[in-house]
C-alpha cells in the first residue's frame, strides 16, 4: 500500500513539468491548438507566450474567426513583439479597420497579409494598411488576399496594385481552379475584375486552353474540382454532380469511387466525408452523406 502511494506521488511530481519533447511540437501547432496548449500548465503557458518564433505567423482560421475581435487580435499579435511576418484572418467579420491598422503599425515587417472574407473592413482601411507595409524601402509586401470583401471596387483595386511594389509584371500568372492556394499565391493580389460579370473575385483559367472564352470567376464559369477545366452541361454532356455539391467532368468522374446508392462521387478535397466503405480496396464503393441521412436507421452493408 505504501509503495502504491509513493508511486502515485512520484507520478504526480513528474507530471508537474511536461516532457521536453512537447516544446519541439509547439512550432507545428495551428493557432487554435497553440492557445489551448498554453492553458494546460504554467510551463507550457510560459513556453508559448515567451517564444517569439511561434508568433511570427498568425493564422486565424474558421474555428476562431467568430471569436476574434480587435482587442483579441491586438493582444495575440503583441506576442510577436513587432516581428510578425504572416497575418491571415479568414472570415473574421468582427475585425475592423482599427484592429488591422493597429497590428500593421506595430508589425512593419509583414510580408503576407491575408484577410479574405473580413467584411467589416473598409477599402480605405485596407489601402491604408498596405501603405504602411509598402512605405519602407527595405521591405516588400509580397502577398495580399482580399477575396470575399465585396465593398472593394475597381478603383480600390487599382490603388492596391499601384502600392504593391513587387508587382512589376503587367500580365498575371495563370490561376487554375483545382490547384487552390498554390495557384492563388502566384500573384501578389488574389482578386481581379472578372471579364464576364465585371465583379471583384478570383478569376480562373482553363488548363486545356479552351476556345470558348471560359475565363472567369467561380460564379460565372463552372469548373471540375479535380482537373480545373471548364464544364458545360450543354457541351458534350460532360457535367457530373458530386456528392459534395462540387462539379466534376466526366473523365474525372469515371476514375473516382462512387456512392453505392446514388452513384455520386466526392472530390478529393471532401473524400473524408465518405461513410461505410465496403472494403479496404481503393475502388470500393461507399455511402455518401445524403443517402445516409435519408436512411439513418438502415445498415448500408446489408446490401453487399
């Protein structure tokens, strides 16, 4: 009995200080997990708060976007102590010009400013932020993302383009729909004027060099989620609906596993939504979420 108590005491004393290996993991954690780890114990809290390298890149994703305000943003960014290099605020609708300008003024070395979907920001506030990051002769703002901020007009975009010093080429690099972020990063600013609807947005090119004038934003031209080509239901019957509400061309649709009930497929980005795979083989069928929701109490495996 005494030995058991001694063992419990030893374990409790040992658990007061986390294993040193944990500190090496901190640099690979997203902001959401980093904030949670900082609340585990005093040692981890101090390690997270005092390490400036952990705060040189701040990415606020959708798990935190609704909770992030100007005050929280300023407090989190202050941990970088003026060395913040990458600031990404995804759909942070509570962030205003005040919070963004305050953070940018305190961190003049930001090279990437991504604020897509931050609808509470004004064009004037964004332009002023870019001015603060491009006035320094020894610094260049390399990347600016503003997709989803619908208040930005053509004149505002021209002002931003003129401020981006490293934007020396008149022609933009081609952006393909299926390449996602990798394609968008090829240009200094992610949006441009759509040649079809004349609205601001990400304009995609066709990988097959289409002659149908398909270049346009996502709302104007439907594209395959797998290969990025334009697809038209009235042209060759090549349009196929995916279970994830994305579109697929017929060629890609034929190579992807289908739902065993409705024959719809998931694109690679949403393959994790597949339910009840029949076997471990790569060509085995599955049950999509739609079919499963229509028969919640039915075991799909009974049909195989």
